[in-house]
């Protein structure tokens, strides 16, 4: 008997929420409760009506029955740095000497940065995580491509540095005069 009284209370509070919903998610949550109980819709039908998957509809419904209102700020938002190794300020402090040296023309060696970070953490860290950390703080790897290196080497060897001295690509297409 307590279960039916609780169900009736839930239905009544869902109807009130349906009338006073402030966000689309609150409206969907109320509909996920009201539509099956008032109109006898299945979970799949309810999901189709509110535009969500059956799993999400069930989740909305269960959260409502547990006393959570969608979009009320009780539940933390998704995203963010939940598994961070250091705070951004700690990262800045560890990276500061390396990035300052790189800004003044020095070379940033990622292996050295990795050793410094591992010392600060007290455990090993993947190289990809070090690159992600550097990217997060605005560093990017600047290196000339092989084509640029070869062109610079050619210019040094030839002693010519004017743009007209650079090799040109072969001409393509038909020539003006047909060959006999």
C-alpha cells in the first residue's frame, strides 16, 4: 500500500513539475514519469515522444523517483579535469623554466620536461601525457619539414640565394607548336 501511495505522490509531483518546468530537460523528466502512468505508454514509446533513447528516459525517470530534478545543479556537470595529476597552477610552476627558455630561443627537450614532472609527481608518466600538458599550456613543436631542410641545404651548397635560383617544377600540358 505504501508503494502505491508513493507512486501517487510521485505522479502528482511530476504533474506539478510538468506545469512549472523551467528547462526542456525538466519537462522531459516530468513527461518520462507522467506519460507511462497517465497514458499507459511503454518506455520505448515514451522515449520516442520525448526524443530520447529508452535508456536515457529510464534514467530520467529513476532520477525523478530518487528525488533529483534535472538541471537543478545538484549533480555536477559532465566534463572537466576529473583525473588530473596536478592543478593547472602546479603545472605552470613546473613548466615555467622550460617554457621561458624556449621563448628566448632555447630548445625545449620533452624528455627533460618528462623527468621534471615525474619527479614532482613521484611516479612515472606517459610521454603522450607530457605532450598533452605542453599543448594545454600553449606550447607547440616547431620543426622544419624535410622539404624545407633540403631547400636550405641546396641553397647553402649552391651559394645562390635568390628566388629565381630555386629549382622550378616541370612544365605540363601541350606545347604551343605541334611536333612533326
